[in-house]
C-alpha cells in the first residue's frame, strides 16, 4: 500500500488470504497449541481452526487490522 499499512500488518503477523469460503472447509492456518488468533470469519466451534485448545476470537476486519498494528486486541480508534 502507499502508506505502508499492509506492510505493518504483515510485519505484525497478519496473514492475508484470498477471499473465499475458506472457513467452511477449515482453511486459514492453525494457531499454535494454546495460541490466540483473531479471525474475521463466521465459524467458531471447537477445532474449527485446526487446533482444539487454541483461543479463537471472531472480530470485525477493522478490529483485526487495528489489532495487527498495535499487537493487542484494539479498535480502529486506537490507531487513527
């Protein structure tokens, strides 16, 4: 991106995937065992993300982007 925001998000650990019905088939990389992952899809049942003991949290794309930049769960107002 022109202002470096995408590079900031990738540098913070965000994974950019193609827009598809990935959650339906369990696509989207698994977090570490007992890891924490923010997800922007609508599926969140035990083991859906491939790691049964991970902390999976569903968030809006805006919260995911802000959190990637700050390194903690954050709202967009915290990075503006």
